[in-house]
């Protein structure tokens, strides 16, 4: 593995992990997402992501997908709170064909009115789809309980905000917020760095803009939603946590490996194997540069929700009993998972992107050392700090 960072003449940051396998995962990402939007605009970053796939001045939607897929590749994008990223995975001989597609999407979007209105309907259906899946929707509910508006509103927006967006406003918004000078191009695979530099410097010119993350209002809430037609209750407990890349972020990763990550974790063994209260017990750590929250999800019986919450709280309190052996096992689990995940080039690409926007991409390669440096006392102190602070809960239960 050989990592290269280059700051190009046009402001673009290039990150390359050179590999010998003849496959490449490549993305163009920018520091812009849901966290930059005011309430009335909520969902516009995600909407723009959709619109860029509907066609350019020279390519139709069908052309965009066909030119990637007929070469054996995949093309996709995601919108996070602080990042929007467009990416593909292809045989490395087709790297520049893939870049031609994404470059065209970013430089020459058509924003045709008929496509604009159609895509608005698509997103409204996407909102319904997520809402109608309680195991998915409960994550949005918990986030709403953890943050005030506008951050607490779903990245995808609401039916009201999406419906109100006009083509003229979105086109102007795109021009004002997408600055090639802030683009981060990340490639993992068999890549000629110098050829990539020449390509990127010849296609992008900086158009400085100033994107500002909206002020985050930290809150704590507890909600219960009753729905007809459900047989299972969905419960989540979450709390604000250390931001991505900070010292305590790695401490929390170790804590999570012991407490709730996987079938050998303490909460899985207690809630599912010992008590038989759930099939699914899962944890998640959502974090970028400006925010972070840690959460635990349990699918259980309606009459067991209170007991499950008590068991989770007790799990945090019982961290005082964690031993040095437990600590080492948690560390080896994280380091092993990291090594296994490195096999997938697209996963590494995305990890580098998030690390770059939170601090620097090189942190990704220093992760093992930072995990190994975590002490038992640090884990115990953080566990008590998290659970003794104000946490939020969300439940969607049978009516």
C-alpha cells in the first residue's frame, strides 16, 4: 500500500491509495450536506445529489448509468450531514471513463424542469418508504430527539420542504454551494497519480464559496409513537458523543466493542441470550467533524421496552467491572475488523473521505495505534460520563 496526498493548482485535494489489483474505487466529495441547510431548505443537498443523476447537457440519465454499468462498474452517491460524495467502482483501465461521467455531472447538470418535478416525486416516495419502516425511521426520530432544528430534521428533508423547492432556487443554490476548489478526489486502486493530477487540473477551476454549518442545538428528548399493524416494538437509546477523529472517539470505539458491538458484546449476551427479550441488538456511532452521537437499537416486545432501557443503562454502569483482559479483547476486535474491512476498496475510499473532512485522511492509517493507546481508565471514565449525562430515547411500538 502506498498513500499519496496532493494539493492541486485548482485547489482540489487528491488522495490516492495505490494498489496492485486492477480495480479502482474513486469519488469526488465536497464539504456540503444537510448540516449547512436552514429549516426552509432542508433536503436540498440530498435533492441536488438526485438531480445530478437525471442528466447533463450532453448525457441522459440512461447514458450516465449505461456508460458505467456496461464496463462492469457501479455508480452511486450519498449525502451526509457535512459531506456529499459521488463515486464509482470500475476496472482500473476505465478510471478516466468513470471520471468523465462524474465530472460531466458536476460541471454540466441539465436540471430539466420535467426531470426536476419527477425527481421531487421520487424523493417524496423515499420519505414515505423510510417512515413506513420503523426499524429505519426510529433512527431519524432519535436524531430529532438529540438535536434541535435545523440539524435535527432528516437529511432527506420533509414533504413540506421538498415540495416547496423551485427549479430556479435549486439551480442557484447549486452554483452558490458547489466549489471545485473544495473538492476532495479519492482513489483506491491501480492508479497513475500523475495522469490523474493532469486530468483533474485540466477540468476543474475553483469558484470560491463559503459554506457554513448551521449552529447545532443539542437537546435531549424521549418519544413514544404507537402504530397499528406492528407486532414488535423498536427502541433506541442515544447520547451525544466525542466527534470523529478526537482522542475520546477511539475510546468510545473500544467501549462499544465491549458493550454492544456484535454477538459477543455484553448487551447482546444479556438482552438476547440471557433474557430472551430481543432478536436484534445493535449499536451505531454516527459522527463527522461537527457532531457525534452513539446509539443502541433493540427490537423487543412492547411490554419489555422499560426493562430493555434499564438493561442498557446498567450495561454502561457495569463498565466499572471491565478488566484489562476485556480491554485487550475489545482492541483486538476493532483492529481485526479494520484489517478485514481494508480488503474492500470502496469502504477504504469512504473512510478516507470522512477522515479528511474531519481532520486529515492519514488518521485512517493511524487508527490501530490510536486504538492500542486507549487505557482501561479512559473507557470507564467515558462510560460514566455518557450515561450520567442526559440521554435520549425513541420508541415505535404496536398500538
